[in-house]
């Protein structure tokens, strides 16, 4: 419990020092940048999961697709 209190004080001190050093506008820009980075990492993770899912579906559907292509080539001859 005391550790949480110390962390809160340290965090508040860091925020106050950031505002004192760079000003409120620059501090808000820093937090906006951090927010954008976190959101971008989440989007990259979701894209990775979608890619993995699509690759698994393609691997599963590949024999059917090859069979269809073979039939179409045979019909054209």
C-alpha cells in the first residue's frame, strides 16, 4: 500500500517537473504522442492477428483452389 503511495508521489512529481521545464502545451503534446504510439501498436497487433488468420484460411483453402484451377484449365483445352 505504501509503495502505491510512493509511486503516486513520484508520478505527480514527474508531471509537475515536466510542466515546469517544458510548459503545459509541450507536456500535452508528449502525452498525445504517447497515446498515438500506443494506439498504433494496438493496430499493428490487430493487423498481425488478421494476417495470421487469413494465412491459416488460405492454407486450408489451397487444395480446393488448386483443384478448381486444374478443372478450369482442363475445360479450356
